[in-house]
């Protein structure tokens, strides 16, 4: 774990590829001083906004966000459907010498959590692997009235623009095919709620990148009001969508 860069240079098995993800995220997390991604770029991601709050993270992966939030929040729980990620979280916890964060092994689309349980629901660049319509409905359900939903991720326009730039730069037809599948599936999902092209059972393949307007409408349709003053882009170009649950 001292330097995960070597993992980019070797051919990994399918299990190795899954293990690579949390190790890579752990390395990036350590390099940025064990802070949340983009913590100093978007006001809503400042640690002050999580102090003494109850927080649920959907798609918690190897747990680096949970490690950061545990230091300031009153209670933090992760939701992760991949057992191998939960196992890696235990290994990373031992590496840090801390207790393993609380994690529920479940899907974001069907949370085994009571209504109105958390102050904040957060989803860091993992909503693209979910049935996002169902996941946002569940986030709204488990967040308290006037609670907050924060979703960080890419959007269709930026991803499509990046696809063109990548292909012009690298002429990588394999990557182009992968990117086009995501674009077609995103458009299909927004129109019909389905992936037109194949979708693997794995949760980290064939992502979709809903457009800004689609995300805004989806939040509004689930009793969530988009906070336009806090919603912003970060240096990666991703959006930090911020919405508050309407008190009815």
C-alpha cells in the first residue's frame, strides 16, 4: 500500500481489478492529506458542514470518505453492495489502525434504512453505476425533513466532450467503444429508464452520466429542492449537486 502505482503496469485478474479500485482511492486519499475529495473546492464539502451530523454514504467502496467523515460527524454509515470492497475496507482500516466503519451491505436502490434517519445523504462519483432514479428516491426517503442530499459526479455533456478529446488525442478505438456505450446508455436511460446496450452485473462497469437538467428534474420529482447557490463544479469538472429535502 506504500505506492499503488505499480498496479497500473501489470495485468490483473478480475478480482485484482476490483481490489485495485479501493487501493487506488486509498492512495489518492492519503496524497490529499486524508481529506474528502474536493473538500476545499466546494463550500458544501467543507468538513464544517458535516460536523455533528448523521451521514449515510451510498457506494462507500473502500471507505476513504467514511474515514474522513468519522472524525467530524456524529454518526456515519456506508452502503456498499460489493462484498470485496467491504473486505478491503477492513484491511485498509487495519492499515490505518482504526476501527472499521459501519457499513450496510445493500444496494442504493433498496436501502434497509428507516425513513427520515439521516441529516445528510452523500454519493461520491458512484451514482453512475446505480439505477439513479431509484437511488435518489431512496436518498430522499432516508433523509430528514430539511436534510441534505449531495451527489458528486460527471454529466452527459462533459463526458461526451471528454470522449471526443480522448479519441483525438489517443486514437484508442477500444476506449471510444467503451465511452460510446456509456453515452448511448445514458440517453436511453433518460428516455426510457433502461440501458439500451449491454449492462454487466458488476457495479463498476458500463456507467451512465445523467445530464444536469435530468438530475435537476429527478431531484425535484423526489421532494428535493436543488440549491443553486451551493451546486457547483470542482476542479475535475464534475458537478457537486446539492439539494435539500422539502419539509411538508
